[in-house]
């Protein structure tokens, strides 16, 4: 599987089909935190990707701010129908999110549905990585 930037993806035949299926944009806000949302985690690298025909496309790469958030990530999405019924849910495109922080490790969230003209909020909980190297676990 090849890893492509969005700019590289734009040069492929798969891009044309993808844009036809996703002519609008949706928005994503990511909040990264620990301690039951009490402590935001700034400087967490966030990657938004999607696998299309054996290519893993990077649609976004950035770092959280001092509040542990990234706002207004713009992603391609299908047309939003304002006529949503129980028989016809809204069309969406699925993306994957990976959050990486040197003190918290890696957190992955797959299948985030993005809908045209809608802002989706995704919360990511991370736990500190504890290094027990050189610590006697019996308290001695």
C-alpha cells in the first residue's frame, strides 16, 4: 500500500471519481484530552487518512493547539440532503484519524463519517504512557 499526500492523490485517476462522489466539503473538529476531558493535550499530531484502491491518502496533518483542539479541518464529502428521514440517512464519507503524542502514544479512530456542510466533532481520549523500567513493581 502506498502513502500519498493529498496533492499526489489529485494527480491520479482515482481522484476524479472521488471528487464526483464527494463534491462538497464537511468539517471536522478534533479534541484530544486525558483525565475525563479535564486536561487537554496540546501539540498532539493528528492525521486524517482514507484508503482508496490500495493507496493511503493523507487528507490532513496538523497539531492540536493549547486547548488540545484542531478546528475546521476541511474534508471532501458527498452532497448533504436536507431531507433526512429514517429510511434515508445522510450520505457520508468515512475517514480514519490517528493521534500521536510523545508522552501519550498513539490513538486511532476509524470510520469517522463526514457529511457535506456539517461540522463533526471527534473527541480522542489518550492516556499517559507510563515507563516502569527500573521500578520495582512490588514497591521495594
